[in-house]
């Protein structure tokens, strides 16, 4: 599992389709595939939010040198693991 959590929070691009966005979730399945959910950037002028898609991690490349958002420290003693605060929009 080492290294896979390092994808979260970075801007990434799928090498096959060119689909780009922020790596926002990580999945380890029963058959050994490691996938990352990529959430495209939202344009405020668009009325509907675009859908995220899952990609095998081997197809992705990082397109940013710094994270857009830092993920929680999952393995740190006493770290708060759980749901994020409610998003400020839609209230």
C-alpha cells in the first residue's frame, strides 16, 4: 500500500483518454487492482457538476507538483478519521 496514498490531492491525467482532475479517492479491490477516482474541475458557469471516474493507477500521471488539498494523516496516532465537514455550498 506504500505510495498509493501519495496520489490523493494531486491534479492527475489519464494517459489513455486525457481525462483530468483531482485524485479524490483510492480503492483497493479484491482482485489486486488499485484505482483512483478523478474528479474534474468544476466551472462555476456550468449548472451541473461533472462526474468523477475511476482509473487504474498505472494509467495516471501527476500533472501538479503540489497537492491541491492535503489528505488526512490516516496512520497518525490520534488522528481524526471520519467524514469531512459539510461543504459550505448548498446550505
